[in-house]
């Protein structure tokens, strides 16, 4: 690679207040673990984690843990890490975020142990649904990353997804081919992207207004078509079927991970392919460097001879196409039919995932997986008989995003020129 | 468009420094010029935007009517006739749905039967009922824009307002109406105000962008209402997620007998519009709020606290949106259900922009949207056109308002004096 990858410099300096906040947070999570999960648990209750996904031939023995001991050990570990963070000069320094991840992970594990105490929880199934729910979120978030890295806010992910979902179902049914449905979904989202691009790049409309208009339009358009045609004639217009899982030989027979990672449909693989492509494209190619420079300082990029407008158009088009794929997942990737407003705000969660992931493809995937986890866990609450209403768990992605955005846990930084239309000098 | 041309002697050749400074601070400078075009001139672009939106909606109706294609198969003339009749049927149903049918009104007045008269005027008043939450919501957005915040989360604030107003409406028993009704209504405002305060303080203190935070809070509010309606606030004898009915003492009084639902909320909305105008344009305090929105740097230089301005702006905007929710519960539905809001918060964005973030403009735009929304319900029944056509038309109007250059290109209007007026919006990067 001739181009030097301009990785973002990790800030090594950890401010004293952040160090303290983190330390206190770790201790609080430890205390919460003890307070909520340990007290009510009897001494001899066991938790069984099933490690074999449903329908898998390769089996792994179930893990059986003593609930109380596990929860207590996890709580103590959290508190110890918190004390180290507070006492040690500069705490864990640059590793603070990793420790934070570990502490949150332990908290979640303690929570699962408590929630499933005396019962069994299929951990493999949980991971499977988590990743499946993460697919549209990640694709949407990647769409956002692509657009916003070039300096165009894409609040219209929701609308593009909705349009993609509707078109995929409609065209997929009429043509009888899922692939044509998918291509049509991508094309329809691209048209919306083009509108967003023309409005915000050429006419310099406020990008949030333009995105909102696209969202309103898509909601109206898809519901209109659905109410007038698709719901009336479900069999001939809204019956596309779904992409079947493709089993990758050898790899899919690995216990635990095999069926989860290597026996899925194309959307699942597409997510990882796009993730790799976008990471490579953004950070290791000339194209990516240019795109990011347009998002950070368009004037400087223009001076160097980069076509700011063209770069932004391409980013918005590619981004909207990705949102279209994410939308198609809802119909021809999972349910096999379109319902009005079926994305149910997932485009906005994608936006949150993008921010949570710090405008970074892998971060976006991580956040998408985390939000997917909250979603899939919430649906299991009723089965496990957990006392906490699942609505509160479903709120957490939004609340966590707000906390992250406020800079309490970590600072996410948006591209400098994000949302600002570029006006050529003298133009 | 002769009135658009500024007379030569009117263009100020020189300005003294103080005048420039004042213009710089208030942001009134460039906008002062188009005002000279008169009312007609400043209404031209919005009117054309609405007209174009309706025309495109008609085109969309034609394109999605199978009968038109069949008629074009017969002959071009038949096709044109079918296309015209499909639009005519739809839009005349929209009109009579929004304002009542003139012949029915005349017949009812002639008969002198009160029930028939009420029946005939029902669509018109129902449009006003639909307008009322739009006025509150549009004001919420408009006030936000003037203070420099984009309150995209009015939807969540509407929900919170509705939740709190409902709770006060059914849980406080034994109060006389004179206390209970204002209390419930203000409680709605308070619920929204809290939901506006949170993103406001987060923006002012940490710089976290209010667009993201309000969107996040939208979903928190939805989930919260979902939980409340399935748990603590569920109607005792019901298995559905609905709240108990509010008490009679908390209901906004209606002016006419059944079936007309026209209620006091409409006049409260008009009063709030006046209040917002008075506050922002007639008080020193409001002036400093607008200063924060127009130019935060100048405001800070002049000793106005931007932090306070943003927090106050978001809180007031939230309160107005909350009143929209409270108004709907206390005036129309009398209880809270899950799919309670039909996107008031998002429609309000279009209303505020269409009304150029001015209370008078907001009221006019809300009347239009209320009539459209109400008429569309009738259109769905009469012409079989799904109500969602209205969203399509609204989106088009929003696009044309936000990008007036498109309208000017279509109708070959000359560019506005003093640059493109655009709309007052606090944008993403505009921190």
C-alpha cells in the first residue's frame, strides 16, 4: 500500500476525572451485581448454559455453574478492578476501555447467571439471535459511517431501509427471484440516496431536513403501496420467500461457533464482507483517505484537487445502497413479507450504533451486536420469568448512546465537517 | 413580480456601524429585505410548494390506479379521462372530507334540523380538531429553531405529555374542573418540558447533539408508555394496552353537541401561538433567546448566556410539544392508547419550516396540515386512496420549502433579493 493509513491516534492521556469516574463505575457495577443478583439467589441453585445451537449436529457439553458463587466471584472481580483503577496512578491508562469492556461483560454474565438461575439458558441460541438482529443494525450503521465520513449526515437510513424492505418484497414476489428483489431494493434506496445527495450537496438544504423529508416520504410511500396493493393481494404481491442459509462445508461443523457463523443466509455474510471492505477502503486506500479528508476539511481537500461534490455523491450513493441491503434483510432475509412500518425505528438505532461505534466500521458492528444483544435478551425475559419489564432492557441502547454522547464513559468524535454543506469559494 | 424589485433609492448605500452591528446580532439584516416584497411575495414560494406537492400527489394517485392503465389500453383519450377522474374523485373527497360538502351544508341549513346541521359542519370542525395538536407541535419546533436547537424529538415529548396528562386526568379524584383541567393540561406541558430539558442540558453542558438525544428519547418514551400501558397505567378491566378514561373534570369542554368534537384546546393553541410571538418578539428575554439562535457568539459577547438560552429553549419547546399530547388526551381521545400519536412530532417539523418558524406561519401551516390529515381520512373511505398519500404530499412540500431553489427553477422565478432566504434551521454542525 502506497498510501499511509492514517489510523486515528489513540489518546493515551487519561484525564484524572475520567480515571475516577471509571473506577467508581466499576465499583458501582460490582456493587450492583451483588445487590441485585447475589442477594436473592439461594446457595445451591445452579444455572445451566446450553452451548449447542438448535438443530446443530456438533454438540458441546452444557456448562453448569453454581449461581451464587459465580455471581459473587464476578462482583468481587469488578470491585477489585475498580479499586485498582482508583488507587494505581493513572489507573489502567490506555487499557481503561478494555477493562471497561471486561467489567461490562462480567456484569452481563452475572446478570445472565442470575436470570437463568434454576433454569437453563441456551447461550448459543442467544448469540445466534444477537448476531441476526445485529445484521440490519450493522448494515444501517455502516451506511451512516460511509455518508458521515464524507461529511453528509444521513438521518434517512430509516426511510431507505423501509423502502428497501418494501421493494424487495414486492419486486421479489412479482419477478419470482429473490436476487432481482434484492437488486431492486438496492436501486430504490440508491434513488432516495440520490435525492438526499442532490438536496444536501447541490441545493445545500439542511441535511437533517432533507433526511426527515425522505423518512416521511418513505413511510408514506411504503404504507400506501402496502395498503393499496400488497395487503389486498398477499399471495401474488407480498410472498417473496426468504434467502435460505448457505452452509459452508467443514467450518459449519465446528461446535458452538460453526452453525452460528457459517450456516446463515447471504445477508449475514454480506455484513462481514461489507465490514471488511469498508474498513479496508476507508483506512487503507487512497479513496478512503480522500473521502475522510472531505468529511474533515472539505476546503483543504478541494485545494488539493479532490472533487468534494463527487466524493460526497459517491459516499451517499454507496451508503444508501448499503441501507437498502439492510432493509431487504427485513423481508427477504428474515420474515418473508412486508408489513407497514416494519423497520420500527431500527434505522435510528443504526444511527445510534454508528455514534456509539465512533464513526468507525468495526465500532459500528460492535455497537450493532450490543444493541442486538439487548433486543434478543429482552425477548427471552418472558420465557425466563425475569421480573424486570423487557421494555426497560429495550431502552438501554438508547440510554447508553446518550451517555456515550455526553462523554461520561468515553468521547465519540464526529467528522469535523459533518452536516455542513460545502460551498465552493466564489461560487 | 414587479413588487419584488427593490427600488434603487431603497437600497442603503451606507450604513453606520451600530446598525450593522445590530443586524449582525439579530440576524434580521438579510431578512429585512424580502419583507419589502409584501405579504404576497413572501407567501409565493410556500404556496407554490403546496401546489406542487398536491400536483405530484395527484400524479402518484394516477400512477397507482390500475383503472387508468386499463383505460390507456383502450385509447389515449379514455386514459386521460380515467386519470383525470381518479384525481378528481380523490381530491374532491379530500376537500369535502376537510371542509364538508357545500350542498350538504346548504341542505342542512335549509332543513333547520340541528342534528343535520351538526352533521354537515362536522368535517370542518374535525379539521380544526386535527389542527390543534399541529399548532402546539409546530410552535414547539419553531421556538426551537428560533433559539437555535433542532427539536426533532417532539414525538417523544408529545408522548410524555400525553402520559402525564392522562395520569393526572384519571388519578386525581374529587377536584373541581376549574382546578383539575388546568392542572392536567399543565401536567402535560410539564411532561414534555422534562423530555425537552434533558437534551437541552446535555447539549449545553456536554455539547452532545440534541438531534441524536431527542431521537433516542423518542424511543425511550415509546418504551416507557408501552410498559406503563401494560402495567401500572393499564385500564383495570381491560386486556389491551390502554389507560383508564380521564375524569369528566379533566376533559376540555366541547362547544357543540355530538358528533362535533371541536373543543377548547383550539383556542388554547391560538393563545399559545400569541404567547410565543409575544415572548420572542416583544420581550427583552425573548430577544436574548433569539439572539442565542441567530448568533451564539454575538450573544455571548453581549453577555447573554448561551447555556441558559439553549436549556430554556429546549424546555419550552418540550412543554409546547407536551401540550400537544395533553390536548389530544384531554380534548379528543380521553384515554391513552399505544398507537396514540400519528407522527405529530415529525409532521411538526414540516409545519414549522412551512411557517418559517413564525407563530402566524405555524398556525396557517397547521390549518393546512390539519385539513389535509382530516380530509385524507374521508378520502380513504370514499375513494379508496390510503391515507398515507398525505405523508407523500407532506414530504414533497417539506422538500420544496427546504430547497426553494427547486421551486424557483420550476416556475422560473427570479432569485430572492438578498440571497436565498432558506429556512431558519439549527443544523448538525452548527454548534
